[in-house]
C-alpha cells in the first residue's frame, strides 16, 4: 500500500536512479510468487491473505498505469506485464476463482494499454503493443474471452432466477469495473474496435459453427455468448454479416426456441435484434414485430422486459413506419401495462415509461382509443412512486405526451391537476419535478379549449415556485404559462389572480 501511494504521488519521473523502475520489476516478480503460492498451496487460513495480496498487486498496477499512461519509462516494463496479465487470464485458478477482482485487474490493464492514445504516436512503444497484439495472440485472447469469461455462469443464472429485475438493470449499467463477465465484454469490444480486420473473422467463424438447435444447457450457453458478442460488436460487424439473411435463417429460430432453457436463447436473440435495428429491412420487418410482441407476453420477466426495451429501439429508429405497425399496436399495450405495474426498480419503471411515451409520440392519433387506459396505469404508478422523483418525472413526461396527442384534456384534468399540485409543491425533490411539471402545464393550457376550475387551482403553485431563486431558470416558461392563463381564462382568471 505504501509503494502504491508513492508510485501515484511520490515521484515526478520514473528511472533507474530513483528506484522506481527496479521496484516496478520487483513488484512483478513478487506478484508471480503470490500467484505460485495461490496455485499450489491447499485451501487454508493463508488463502484469504494470498487473495488479498493478489488484489493489491492488481489495484497497484492498474491505478498506477491509469495515472502515468504510456510514458517512455513504461517501455522496458510493458512486455513482461502484458504477457503476465494475458497468461493469468488463461490460468485455471483465475478462471474458476470466486475472486473476480483479479481477472478484472488483468483485463483492465490490457485494455488500458490498448486504448492509450500515446502509443499510437510513440514508435518504440507502438512496436511493443503491436507485438503483443499479433494475429495469433488476438485470436487466442478473443476466443478465451468469449468462451470462458463472457459466458453465463451458474451464479449468473441464479441471479437471473432470484432477482430477474436486478439482473437486467446490472447489465444495462457500466458495472465492468467490478464484474468479470462485464469487463470481458468491454475488453472484447475494445479489441474488435482496434483490430476489426483480425477479430471480426474470428467472430464470423464462431457464428458459422453454432448448432442450429442447441440440445443441452452447454450448447445453449455457448450460443448465448456468441449472440452476445455479435450484438455488442454491431458497429464493427455490420459490414461482414448480412443481418436480414442471418435473422431469417437462424436468429428467428433462436427467438422461437423450444430447447432446454429456451428463455436464455429467446432473451438473447431478441436483444441482438435490438442492437441491429438499423439493419431491419422491409422484408423482415413484419416478422420482427411478430417475434418481439410474442416475447413481450413471455412469462419470464427478463425476456418480456428485454423485448419491451428492444421495441423502444425499433420505434425510435428512423425507418419506423406507424402505418405498418398499426395492426400490432393494441397487442403491445397489454404487456406494457402489466410490466409497468409489476416492476419495482426505478430504472425498470423509467424504461417502460419511456417506451410508452415513445409509442404515444410516434403513433399519434391512433393512441386516442387507449388514452383512458394509459391514464389509469399512470395514476397507479404515480401513487406507488411518491418517494421516487425520477419515476414521477417520467410519469409527468408521459402525461404531457398524452395531452399533446389528445388535444383538449378536460376528461383527464382531475389527474393532471393533482400531479401538478404535488410536483410544484416545495420539497426536497421539487427540483427534479418542476421542469417536467411546467412542460405538462404549458402543454395542457395550449391544448385546452376553455379554462376550468382545476386549471385555475394549479396557478397558486406556479406563483410559489416564482418565489424561489431556482425559478429563474424556468422564468421564460413561467411567463408563457401566465400568458396562456390570461388568454384562456380572461376575466375568470384576472378576477381571481390579478392582484398577485
């Protein structure tokens, strides 16, 4: 720990004279000793201490490199450290250990070196990096990452079963700094981005070896991880994979799989569709809609939530055609409503609310027959989420989208009035709600044909916000709101609030 602190802030330069380079070489030799002890000693009371040392070495090297980057002083150290980290990734103990931090440290160091811009402008260092990333080394590392580190393990499947919503949320977050599988995905994507011409053929070769119908859990997991790699690498693979053809010949079959643990394949197949949305062409669009909507009704929570997230990507795409989608619209709302009332985490609620908002915005007047249902579900979510300002803000945005489509929202003004009064009420979370509340109020006023008692009742809350200093960032919007109150309410409004 002392050496770590000194390396980070104790020296302005690294050289032989001040002892830094000898210490860096010594650290690697000591690390190798720790690894040898770790791999040969039986499990006993020393195991925890050895594991701690292993973690400290990894943290020392990755954080030091992050600060120092590829200074010329790193050159003599680089080959040995890179080779050590790569060899440790194939070490049986690293592969099987519950200590994820060690593997994460090795992968982090390799990624730090590859993504460091300085080696591209420093010829001697570039030669060292290029020697490490030879064709054989890259192919071996990519196959190792896909086959051993990115594949779902028993603990992942248990997490999926015990906490399906948390499993999805974690995959959506940048948790690669702590999770071995997610860090492996990050390193794989980095290798693909920097050496596309070498790595892409490896992925295509593995794709061609996929079993058309996985027969057991092992084959299901192997198929899942390769589909994951193809989805992650869309930007580098779109020119070498004919997606419409591959979807029709293979991917749609995985989405409709009836093999053991079919939910794993179905979720991953539909997730890949979401990654490759720009490549969904007219001939396969109807089939894509049918498959995604079917999986939105899937009993497995993660499959249905993934399908809904994918539909958000589809609707957001420039190629989305509301007229083509219209026959499927009604069948998408039922699972959306059901899932919105089922999810418990803020991230999940926001995702589903955003999907609903996207549908409302894109489908326009075709939403009108379902507005009462949308408002009913929104009201329930609002009541259940009083302590979650981010979800409440999502509900406000959805209501604004509904009002824009509906026009005069007289029938819904009771709900709108209540949510506006709550949102504009002073409180610890008011700053998260005020902007969305002002947008909803302004849209409601612009859409209304007449002033109502409910809209009048909201105005005092607007005045209270004006008393706060923070209101200056909304000043223009508040002036527009007052303007609309004057135009819409006329004598009724002025008689009530002219003094204020």
